[in-house]
C-alpha cells in the first residue's frame, strides 16, 4: 500500500477541496480524514513565541527558587546518593 498525505479543506458548503498531484496513479483509494484538535492549533505568532529562547541569569534562577532539588529529596551528598543507587541496581540485576 502506498500512502500519500494531502492537505485539504472542508468548505462551508460541505465540499472537500484538495490539490491532487499530477502523478497520482489511477484507481480506487481509501480516504481518511484527520482533524486537528483545538489544543493542537496554534497561530504563527504563538509558535514563534513558544520557540523564542529567553536566557535566564544565575541570579534569576536562584531568586525564582529553581535550585535545591537534592535537598527537597532529603539528599545531603549527591555522590553518596548516586553510588548507593548504583549499588542497589547492581544487586537487583545480580551483577
């Protein structure tokens, strides 16, 4: 089976309009319609805004409280924590 994706539009009078490629083979076809959900539709300005990177300084990161993930988990020494985690994984796998 060969699949060709075409973009189309349903008109207010209920017609389905799309451009058929010149080299489309003759014969029967199955037609499947896919409609994007409303949350998948973004304007060009929204897409541009989502793709715009705004750097944050270290001071801003600290002021926003975006640090301290280890402390929130009760971890005081990250190296010891990772070593212990690896040891437990080796035991579980029988290495």
